[in-house]
C-alpha cells in the first residue's frame, strides 16, 4: 500500500473510509508523490494528496542536485502551501484552481490535501493542445493575471518562475554564450522594472492544466490549473512566453504568435476593466507586449545553461533572444 496519512485524510474530510488510492505521479527529483484518494462518506468522493517527503539524497534527472537546488525545492513547497492557504480562494470561475482542504506538516513531511479537479469536471490532461484549448489556457492566464494585478507577493516568491535568474547562478555559470551571460541581468531588470506587476503561475506548461471534456457546455472556464510551487511576482508575459513554448513547435510559434498574443491581450483587457477599473488597460498591454521577447529571452537564458540541447532552444526562441541582446547591450 502506498504511504499515506489515512487518519489525517479521514479527519479533514469527515469521510468514513478510504476506498481507493491511485498514484498520479512522483514529485520532481524524488521529493514525494501525488495521490488520488477515493472516499466513502463525507462531502468528497475523492481528494488529491500532495505528499512531500524530503529524500535522503535527491536524484535530479539532469544532474543538478546541488544544495542550492535542494533549498530552492524546499522553498517551492513552502510557497505552494502558503498559496493554497491564503491565495487560491481568491481565484474565481474564470481561473479555477484546487481548494485547500487541510495541511499537515512536520520537519520532514508535508501533507497537502486538495480538492480533486476531476470531481469538478476538469478530468482530462493534454500533451498537445488544439487552438481552442490554447485559447482556454490563455484565457485562464489572462484572468489570473488581471485578478492579481499590482499584488505585492506575500509568502510567495518575490519573483516568480522556476528559472528566475537569482535562483539559477549555476546554470548561468554553465552558459557558453558570453553575450547572453552579459545580457542576463539586463533582461531580468527589464522584467522587474515594468510598472505593471502581477502574480505569475511560474510553471504554466500544458501539463499543469486540467481540461473539461470537449462536449462540456461550461460557460466560465473549461480549464483549471495546478502546481503553484513557483507562483510569485512578475509580468504576465512571462507565463505567456513559457506556456506557448511548452506546447508549440518552432514553426507553430512563428505562425501563431500574433494571433495568440492578440487573444490573450483581448481577454486581459476585458478582465482588467472588470476587476481593476483604475488601471489603464491599453498602457498595460503596451508595456507587456514590449516585454514578450524579453520574457522569451529570459527563459532561453535558463535553458542555455541548464540543458543546451533542449528542443525549446530552436530558431524561433534564438531569434527573439538575439534581438533582445542586441537591444539591451
């Protein structure tokens, strides 16, 4: 039987018994697991348990198992726990997330008990997405960014995203492109100096979105998001650049960039007018559009040191990175 704190789950959900345990995935580098737990009695048919357990020795798939890497992961789980306790309930029907049902932790283990998105209808995952599914994710991101616009991160990463420059000195040191290394702090500064900051998801890849079935007639959102370990301050285009790079090929990025950015900014503008009427949505769009290639270059900088042969280091991302370097240096 999989390791699980059954008393904690039954106590938190007021269920009579646990009828099934399904392992959904292991956490990165052996830091625990995510389980779906079926219940009898109580108000939930199933819940999600994120069980974080510090390993005796971490095994990073690309060899980056340093003390700095370990501390970064520890903080990421602290951030995620804080997010679910203090921020997740502020997400509305247009950017749904799991709800935090309970949290139990000691020095070496954390049990994060979350509502099951599959029970709410978000039952499907994607490795690739149709145009309509891309639109759904962009809508989620736009509503999320609008909701937390000008929010000061408290208990989260001051600067969100798992590739943030200040947390990746080892990868920068391994980068062979000296012009990119020289430009890296200027790229970071350009993003941080933007007058419009929000909370960014920080790992908004296609695998972290859960979809409703195609025949759903839901009128709010047909997609929800999970995995908030790297949520924190930033510009919305950082999530946008990372998301599009996670599910589109080089050719698709070139062909669909304008269409997809236009859609994101249309939804963002409408959402800002609804929730932040005192903010000039046209000026916001102008500022963030101008930073899209900077956000792409920022992620390119991380990949160039972390995994130089990665498929996302393609002609499209290199072209954007080089035009940013030329502009900043």
